[in-house]
C-alpha cells in the first residue's frame, strides 16, 4: 500500500485496492479516485451512516463519528 492510501470505505465501492487517498497534512480530508468522491470527514460519516451532515442531524452525525 502506498503511503496515505487505503481501501475505499464506501459500501457501494467494491474495489479491494488501496485507491482512496487520505490527506497526510490533514487526515480529515480524503478522495477515492475510482469513485471520484471525497471531501471531509463529515461527508464521509454522512455517506457511511446515512445521517445528513447539516441541519438538525448535524449533532447526531458528530456523535456517530465520535463513537
């Protein structure tokens, strides 16, 4: 595995290769090259949990990420 790369955690991505880059300077940023998806930890948590990252669900998402 290349430094800073990991397997994409998104459920719809079935690639088993380390194609998802996690920011080395800022590990809260990520980008999956095959999915053309990526942004910050809040959007990743939202994609994995199904909890919206804005409005009334924001606090619930932050708690989900923290757990």
